[in-house]
C-alpha cells in the first residue's frame, strides 16, 4: 500500500517529529503566511499577589508594561499566592484600571482550596480553556493545572476535551501562540507527565511560540517546530527557582508571521532602612 508523505508524518508521534527536526504545521504554513501589521504584546507569569505591598508593586509593573505600548497582556498563571478573593479581584482591577487587556490562564496557586477555583472563575470568567484572534494571529490559552499540585501533575480531561472540540474551529496555517501555566518544554522541571499527549493535538498547527510559567526561571526548549519558554517570575514576595534575582516580563513582537521576545526587568523596592545602630553602653 502506498503511503503519502503527509500521511506518514501524521502517523509519527510528537517525539519522533521533534527528533527529526520536523513539525508538519510549521512546514505546511510557510508558503501560505499572510502577515498583518506588526504588534507588541506582554507575556508575564507568576505574580503571586498576596498583600497590599504586592498590589502597589504590580501597579508599578503595569505602568512599565504600558510604556512598551503593547496591545494586550498574556498572564501565564499564578496570579495570586492562595487564590483568595480579594487578591484575584485586585489583579483584575489593576489591569482593568490601567486599560490593558489581559488574557490569563489559571495556575496551581489560583485555587482557593485543593480542588476549587471558584474565585478565579468569578473574576476571570471563561478563562480556563479558550482562544482569541488578533491581527490574523491565533492565541490559545489552556488550563494545565491539577488543583493545587505543583509537581508530578497530569493535565486534566476537561482540557483535552476542549482541545478536541475546539481546535477544529481554528485555521492550522495561521501563526499561532500557545500559552499556559505549567511548562511544556521537554526536560523542564515541573512539566506535566502527559504534556506530550497534549502537544500531539497541535502537530498540524503553525505554532510560533509556547509561553509558560510555574518554573521561575528562563528556559527555552525546542518543541513542536518552535520554542517553549518559561520566564523569571514577576512577584514581589517569591524568589526564582534558578537563583537569579531579576524579576520582569517579556515584550513580544509579532511581525511577518514570526514572534520574538525580549526580557524587561522591573525594579524591586529597596528595603526600608533599619534603625541606627545603638551606641554601646558604658561600663
């Protein structure tokens, strides 16, 4: 029986395609790209908002974001530390008040109990699994969480169901960005155990970048014919896992059917000076 090259590629698993340096969606899309106007957007992860101090810090971060003249912001999970109502409301209100459109995905720290994300859904409705179009690009936000678990996790069935039911509505040849909380790059710490099963569904898509959070540190891994990134966190009261001190976000530029990004560091507040040293007592 004769098998076409396209059919053979469809039958290959994700790992086999990566090892061959092939990804059919990207290869198929190259002759068909019709780039629109260039635009910029922000990608930020792991805010871990948990106090009034965090709110003031985030307010300054958003001002710095707006100075880059982005058209929107992707927020790759862990908006808060404990999924508390007041902190999720604060994050929503700060972005809304600044007039910056934000597209979040849920992180494990956005659950208010081991299995409940009620406050996340209250303040960010219809923002678990979804997609949107912007200037001819497709952006897909996915829930890769398993409650509050942070390691040895599995992406849950509702996400796979959404992918199976909704990817057919998208145009695989259009430049596409995937964003989610848990890392999807191979060999990155905290990657879900079934990440490859999720990526199998994107074999025919023209993926240009995958932006992730959860691991607080910069990584870039080749996958799906593109690059999967994690970044340093942008939290006042949490540290980076890779021991770096910088906090910040990506400014991404989409142009000519491709996307590039640069890291922008945000200034951290200086600790308040302590009391002057006491003079030693005589005697």
